């Protein structure tokens, strides 16, 4: 029986960041991997052409939710650590 690994998601990368007990600077400089960024760009391009499956629409929604989460976390870090 083989296990098929799915590509990393933005949520996976955020979870890894949090699990690593990052410094404020590491949180503020966090960027998704090139692979995750490319997947998001691909989904957005395909959305513009109306060629997304239902599952891909859900995946794109998850990217949007993850992006909102990391923006919120970064904003909170900036507030707590001052200018």
C-alpha cells in the first residue's frame, strides 16, 4: 500500500511555523514557499478562466483563509512589539 503525499498547503506551512516557536521577527518575515505561491497563482489564473473544479475552489478558499490568518497574526505581533 503506497501513501500519496499531497503538496504542502499554506496551512501546513503556518502550522510548521507556529510549531517551531518562532521569534517575532520570524513571524513577520514568514513567506509561503515557492511551491505554495505557484499553486495559489495557478488557481487564481484558472479562476479567471472559469476552469476550477469544486475541490479547487475549496482549496483556493483555504488559501484565502490562511492568508487572512497570517496577516492577522502579523498585525498582532506588530502591535505587541511596538514600532
